[in-house]
């Protein structure tokens, strides 16, 4: 699979109100609230309707890292998107979670809350 194929799948299969993306703890999911072909927004608030967005650029970077290095972790994400990570660390697991949802990656836990992603 190449990026263009994956991008098309993201547009078609990550459906607002229907798709819920696995969190890094592996126990909970975030509901997708919008997918406009450039960004995907997900509900992040536990007690509120707060949401955060990830860009297709973040997903593309994660996908390419996964293919090139055989893994994608928070160090990789921070190297490319440090400002976004500082503002909302959950964007890392939101990005990896999209790859898991589409069957491109699997979540590999290394403690109760954190994980890496591998093909």
C-alpha cells in the first residue's frame, strides 16, 4: 500500500459519528467528529465535548516512518510535530490509532498508558 491508497481509505473509512479510534491505553476509543479530507477531529474530553484535530500530514508522516523504520513512536511524532505534541500529546495516539483502525499498524504497549506502533 502506498500513501495515495491509504489517503483514499482514510477519506472513505474514517467516518464522523461512526468511527471510534483506539486510545494508546488500548481500553478506550475516541469518536471521530469530522473528517474533511485534510484534518480529522476526535472527541478527547472525558467529561466535556472537547475535541482535537490531527492532520493528514501527521498520518502520512507516521505511515512513512512505519514503513521506513518498522515502527512509529512518540519520539518520531515529536521530531516532526513538536509544537502540536506540546499543545496536545494525545495527537500522537490519535495518529497511530488511525493507522490501527485501517489495519496498517498494530498497537504495541510498553506500559499501562503508553505504546508504540508497528506494522
